């Protein structure tokens, strides 16, 4: 937390002492709460949340430009939802929109994706929110928006923005795309991006690892 933010909070606490008590109570309540990126036995991503439920450890990584799609970043209990989500995304080149191929509602104007969250009652989230959570970091109830001109079904993390945290720089590339948890022998490098139908033939394309704009 920056000194400026601490000073602003101190002023708020003076004017609204009840708010300070509620904030302290909420902090104690969520001291054992973990975000999606918490790994058992590894410190961090636990009990460290902002007012909107954003993981402050994740936020620090987001500010550094983290952008990666790698199921190995998650514990096995969250591996299946993360992997299942990305298998429903039409992953194309980094400059293109990546359409969500899963459930939609309201005549295809809204997306519906499953992902458990410590600050949401149900597991139904927008696909853009889940894409951001699992590629850049868990930001709780912070609003996720698409860049200007982007398809409303897009899940490309390079096209997603945090509405209320405009000071955070956008990532320049996706470091890795890895949709398997086990140790795999990398395939030979190929010039094309992931085929648009790769999710339909999981066995064939599961071994590809996407690194810095190339498939390995």
C-alpha cells in the first residue's frame, strides 16, 4: 500500500470511525481466505485482500506486467476449472480477439463461465473476468472491461482492462500458454498459432506450449 493511500485511509477513518471497525472486522474474517493463485505450503495469496476483494499479492504481480496462461500456476483442486475454462476459448494470435465458445445468455450479449471465487456467492462469472483472474491475477469484484473495439465475447487477456485501476500498465505479451499439469516433452516449433479448433482435439494439441508468440 502506498503512503498516499495510507494517508487517504487515515483521513477516512477519522471522519468515519465505524468504517474502520468494519474494515478491521472484514480483515480478520478473511485472514484464512485464499485467492485462486494460492499454493498449499507456499506463502502469499492468502488473507491479503483489498476493499473489492482483490488479492493484493496478485495486484503486485499485475503491476509488474504478469500475463500468462499456465495451469501449473494453480493447485490441483483449481486446475480442472482453470483448464476447463481455457479449453472453451478459441485461442488465436495475440493481436486477435479470442471468442468464448462456452455458455452465453441474453442473446449472446453476455458470457457465463464457471470459476469458484471467495468473494462471490456462486461460481457463475463472465468469461472476461475468469480470463483475467487466471492469466493476470485475482481481482475479486473489480470490474473487467474490454479494450475499445473488442468483441464482447473476447477472452484474450491482452484485450482486458481493469476499469477502476487505470494507472496499471497493460501487458505487452502473453508469456506462456500451457494447458497441461504434467511434465511434457515440447513439440517441435511451428510457425502458425494454435489452430482455432484445438479445443476439439485435446489429445493432439495438449502438448503445445506457447511462449512469447511462438509455439514450442
